[in-house]
């Protein structure tokens, strides 16, 4: 009679895996696509220059 084999806890099969570099790049790309582009900053004009045409 053979000796009983030690039991090893079951682990799910290993996947092919993804490198950390590829994972971070995909996260950065997903964030860039999901966020709308920022509006350009308005030009900082002197209040007198903004109302010069009205005068």
C-alpha cells in the first residue's frame, strides 16, 4: 500500500499574466479616454481692457 500523499491547498490555475508596465499603460489610456478634455484657460485681461469697446 502506497504512503498517503500530503494534501496541498487548491489554487486556481495560473493565467498568462500581464506585465506591470502594460497594466499601468492600459490604466493611463483608459483614464485619458474616459475624462473629457479640459477647457482652455481664459486669458487674463485687465478689466479696463475688457470693457474698452463698451466705452
